[in-house]
């Protein structure tokens, strides 16, 4: 669930950093802040503080396409400490990115239209690959993870090639993290709090509730035009069959026709018999395929994913 994390510590002495650089104040000539790296861990030093930024899945597994369970998050935190030679247990979390990644049946952009508004957020669809919900303290991004990796010129791991990966990602800034801390009876949220099973589960609940709070729009039936729907007449017949099924099926529609006889006294009886045969013919010859409930698919998969990550095993 946890992806990228920003940790604030009192100034730390960290050796063997790579690609070090300093930013100089042009007026005073003093170093405003310095940046260095250890693997994919970014370390920024300024004043009396050290900020550590790291994608935990990328550190642990080489790519942030992966989702980490609770115990893998613990291992990633330990790996940060090993690489930097310091303890981060008391570090304050200044930003936390959490994710749910879903293997979808269709390209993720096909689902965007069914995600409506969410209270307290401004909704914005940037392009065909990403959908944003934002306010001053947090951001939700729903996007195509495979496209994002390719846009970054990174390699898609073999086990994910050919898949449609829809990522639901929540980015919590410092302002909202203070609220999360209070909800967990803390003044600030620290690493030692995050790796406590109860707090971790509470944060999982928050992420899931973010998804549930988004209005899910009623979707139209998707018509899959195939070789049986080449003409206007074919389309009309197939749409008539959809109407028959909507009304309850062949027998139900035939009952409706029979029930209409007393109210159509000027119509000959054989007319009703012919129309009943037409209903059978339409139902037996039309074969347009329908795709329904795209958003139901994602809802079910998100709930299943949430259930799996919220069950923390010893």
C-alpha cells in the first residue's frame, strides 16, 4: 500500500552519498541546502533538518509498479536504515503516498468516465491517461500505471507486460498528515507509528474510504459491434432484443402482447399471433454482445485488494 514517503529528521551525518550537489544563496554565499543520493533514496539537508525521500517498492523490488504488504514495508524501512547508517524510527512523516493497483479487464482510461465528483476535492481529467482529485492537503490520482512507466522510459517487468494496470493513488501532504496523527492519538505521525499494525491498518482504512467516497456514475451499456451488426436493420433488431430482455424476456413480452388484446378491439387476432412469433424470431437471431458494469468490476477488485492488505498477518 505505501509507495513513496518523506521523512524529516534532525540533521544527520550521512556518508557515501552519490551525486551530491549544493544550492548556494547568491546574496550570502552560504549553502542553502544540499542534495545527495544513496541508491534511489534522496537525502536533502537544510538548516538543522534532513529530509529523506524514497519510493519503498522501488528500493525493495527495483520498480514502484509493485505493491508492498505490511511486512515488506517494514523490510523497506530497515533497508533505508542499513543504507544510510542511521535510525529513522523517530522521523516525522511529512508526505505519504499510498496506492491500490488493480489489474483491469480494459485500458484504465475506459473507466475514467464512471468516476464522478468527490466531496472536498476538485476533479480534473488531465488527459486520457490520468484523472486527478485535489485540494490543499491531499491529491488522488487515478491513472494508467503501464503508460506512466513507459513515459518515464523505464522497463515494464515481464510479469506485468500486456496487463491493464489501473492505479488509485493518494498523496497526503503535511497538513493532512497532522489530521491523521490526531486520529491515531498522536501529535505527529512518525515512522514508528506507521510500522505499528494498528496505525497501518487505520491508514489503509483511510485510503479505502477515499475510493468509496468518489461518486460512481451509472454507466450506459456498451454495445460491442461485431460481424452480426453490419446494417441499420441489424442494429434495430439487436436493440429490439435488448428491449425484450429489459422487459423480462420472450415469455414476458408475449404475455404483454396477449394482455393488450382487449384494449385493441379493432386489431385482428392473427396480428397478435404474428407479433408473438416476431418476438421469438428477434430473440433467436440477434447476437449483439453487451458489456455491462465496468465500474462494478473495479469496485469489486478494489474491495478485494483492500481486504488483502488490511489483514496484517504475524
